[in-house]
C-alpha cells in the first residue's frame, strides 16, 4: 500500500513541473515566444508554446537550443534564465536596456545588436558576441575565448580584448570613446575593423598570423601610431597567370584611409611584389601608401622584440680561466656569437653584450643554441642547448662555460677610422687588439702611416712616435680580453707640402707582435685604405680594403658604420641594420668595437646593432657627443669570389622612429695574379688617354661583344654607367664631370670581365 502512495506522489510532482508556467513580464517577448517560429528544438523550428496553451512552461523553455526574437519591440528579456539549454540567442533590433545571461550556461552565440543596452552580463561560454550599436559604457569580456566579437558603436571608454586562438568571424572595435585599447597576445584575426574611433595608437603586434587577414582602419581622427610588427605578413597581392602557370588570388581586403593624424607605422621587414604596379612594397610602406599621407614615417624598429608569438631563451657566456667552474666572478665573454639552429640549420646568431649576456627570441618551440668558437682552443660546457617549449610566451635560461683546452697563443688586431680624413683637419683612428688564445700575452702594437702627409698630434695611451710609425707595448692581456688605443693625426691641406687633395688615397697598416709564437699569425696584421674627402655625410660606411687579390685564406674586410644625430633633440634609440653579402662566411664574422653599449644579432644575412637607450645628443646641443659607430670584420667564403667580382655593402641607420638614413655603398674588388698571356689578353682592352680630362677611350678587341661598362671611384661607389654596346672597336666615355682622382673601369664582355684603373685630371 505504501509503494502505491510513493508512485502517485511522483506522478503528481512531474505533472506539477510540466505545468509550471514561466512568468514573462514583457508582453512582446511573450508574444514572440508563443506566436512565432522563434525556437529550435530537436532540429525543428516552431514557437516555444509546443502544447498551445498560450503559456510558456518551464519544461518548454528548458529544451530550446536556439532562440530568435529579432525586431519584436521587446524591452525586457526577464524569464530568459529558464532557457538553460539555449546555445544561441538572436535578439537584435529591440528596445532592450539591460540583459543578464549569467544563468544561461550553454549560451555560445549572442547577437544583441541595435538595442539600447547600457548593461550586459554575459554567460561563461560565449564564443560569438555582437553587441554593436548599443549604449554600453562598460563591458567585461575577460574569461571568454571568442571566434567573433563585435563591440562597435557603443559608449565604451575602456576595454580589454581577451586572448583568442582565432577570431575567424572577425573583430570589430569601431566607434566608442576609448583612446587606447588592449588586445591580449593571441591568435589570428581574420577580419579586423577599427573605424571611427578616438584611439591615439593601435598595437596589433601581439596578433599572430598564419596568413594575411582583411582589415579596415578608417576615419580615426586622433590615431597617431599603428604597430603591425607581428612576425608575419599582413598584406598580399594577386599574382597574374601567364603561359608558365596559373596565377594566385589574394582575397585579402585592406583599407587604411582618412587617419589625418597618423605619423608612424611600424611593420615587419617583409617585402611583397605587386605585379600590377611592378613595385615591391615593404609592409609599413604599403600601408603608408594606402593611407595616402607621404609625411608618415615607417620603420621595422618600433620595438626591439619580435612581434607575434615567441619564446625567450637567455643566458650568460663566461670563461673559466682559473680551472674552477664559471660563476658570477668569472670573465664575461663580450661580443661572443651564439649560433641559433632550427631543424639542424643555422638561422642566425645572437651576440653577448658587455656583461656576457645574450637573448634569443624563438618562434619555434625547438631551437638549438651552440656557442660559436672559431678554433679548437676551448671546450664548452654544455656543448649546446635545445629548448622544449610547449606553446609560446615561455622563458628558459641557458648559460655556457668556456674552458681553455691546452696552451694556445693567438692575437688579432684591427684598425678603425673613427673620423673621415679631410685636408687640413684632424683625423682620429682606433686600434683594437684582442687575445683569442688561452694564455696571457705581452707584446707590442705598431701602426705605419705617412709622416709626409700627416702630423702626429696625440695618442691614448701614449705612443712612441718614430718616422712613419707609432708604437705601444702591452702586458698581461688575458684570454678574450680586448684593448684599444686611439691616436689623432692632422692631414696636410692643399697649401702644405706635399699638398693633399680630395680623392687622395691614404695607406695604413697595423701589427700586433706577441712575445710567443702566434698560432694564426695572418690576423696579426691589418691594413686600411682611406680616401681623402671634403664635405661629408656623418652617417657613412667605410671598408678597409677596396681592391685585393683572390688568394685564400682571404683577408678580413673591416667595416665601420658611423652615425651622428643631426636632429634637434636627443635620439633615445639608434639601430644600424646591414644586409651582408651572401658570399660572406658568417663563421668568420666578428664585432670589433662600438662607441656605446649595444645588443646585436645576425639573422640570415641581416646584421642588426641596437643601441637601446643611447640617448645620443643632437649635434647642436653637444657636437662632440653626437657621434657613434660600430665596427665589424668578416671574410668571404672559400671559392665564393671570382676574378673581377665586387662585394658591395651599405647600411640603414634608424634614429628613433624616423625614416632610415641609407649610407653610401662601399665596394671591394677581387682579382687574380695574371699570367703573361692573360696580361696580353687583358691589355687588348686599352684605355687612352690616361690620365683623361674629357673623353676616355676604350679600345675593344676584334670579335668581342661588350655587355656593360661601369665606372667606380676609389671608394668602390658606382659613379657612372655607360650604355651597352653590342660590337664596336672603340667606346668613348665622357668623364669630364667626374672629380679629380683615381677610378676603376669595369667592362663585361662575352670573354669575361676586365678591370683597369685610370686617373681623371
């Protein structure tokens, strides 16, 4: 008998639940639920009132998975909490002022645009939200991972956009009142819209790309800076098809216009070619073109960290010289290269700073680091380090300890022209010598120059000056220790004897002489050819050798890049960027000296020197302190240059966010020692008259086709190009406009290259 009562009670309870009516105060909301096909239940659209009793019961609301009540003149959604299974709600075009979805745990999609919302509380599971065209002043988006987000045209004064792996349905932050916005480091934005805002700056550097995405950045009257440096390309161009294959479409839509205050765009160092305009665009320059304001500055150096997602590996390289383990009191390895490998290939190098510290920013989870020892004098512990990150944003420490491996005496020396040489002015030079071996060294340094054209002024430390020579002695030079000497010479003017004119070559040599036999004596010597100039650009580049023989082992080419702040305010940061010739042997690359503390890296062929926080004064405030430089040396790879080849090099210098200053191009020519037969063959190309004042004639051997003729000055700079000639017995070149001095003419024919010097008077 008792069991029957229990069963009857359960039946009554279930009937009570099914019959429980949901209170819905808003008449229009209830009407939409009862009388329109607004809900999706079990794959079928119908009204929510499935038993047609004119009411919405709790059981009916609890099974609805999608609800659409657009444009129904609804002012309140009270009762929506009962729709616990609902994963999509569309309530656009109503009169809602507040909405609370905190009791809808399964709500994934919410489209509530075009209402009058001033308060919106979200559920925890939303991944698509469109609340545009409302009156929201605050909105908490954190704790969600969105596929699509549209918060445009509200009254928001502050907002944080949370991390999301991919905004595949776009991100729209247009309108609103905020002057800054935070987009947390994250994934891909396939369609980004930022129109009509009050933003002062826009930082998309943390938004990673797998491919370019569409974007619209328009009508932002106060927008001054855009950062697109995210380690991936943000733009592309369609590639037309041709007879060799089909083209490629570019569905990316980019619109950047009417941002009148825009003054700076930062982008990645990525160039793409537009076949339609036959123009190659650097990323930032492309967006500058879109905005239509030629006064906008562009750069790749708005920050010194890579954009996008990356992990950081850092550490110290120290020398264990006393037989104990490396510690904080050990000698720091300065300017020491650490090779970076990905998939067993070297992709770059990071160099230690003055404290022996280095940092590597890796976009790959597995990166191997190996200290780059150019000899076998030392052992490294550990010999390498391989990262094992999971995801991005991680950090790791990799320290290396270098221990001597036997007794190896080895010194090296370099000579750097700190200033140009000008008639009648002082010129400053610096000698840098280093102990590359494992033993403390003593010895002497001497520098040869011409006392005929120079007057010795001073040296630091004090030098012994004899005819044409400066001498210094040193003692107790520790392994990997570098020392410097600086000396000043005054160059003869045109009125002195002998007179020195612009274009006159000056020759120097320097040697370091150890007391012990040196194991690699070739780098104990260095030479410098410097050409006298008049007025000059303080931002320039020089190379120590302009012409040399192809005779391995190659000589080092010593480069110096000089810069000066000629602006009107101090430069907070200076960056020197140099694309090295692919024929250089990067294992021979070494930083020699710099004027200020710096960080540096060599990624691919690009060498970057970052003087962060240099605060270089402008020349009008402090001329003497407004200068700086960096010097490095490198050799060509074995068998990389042929007879008559030239290695050209120039650099870009960035002062803060200004456009880069491009230095002059310096050139080093390589040639072989010619045999008698080869000399006779080459001499068939005769130059006359030589010296030349007006026309320089080149006689061409019979049955020889000339392809190109170029003229270089002694600095290796291209100064004149002559139109190609198919076949002629004589080519006449007008050299009347060239300055007085020595030049090299290069003729390329079907029989090879011919190089010969001539003098312009």
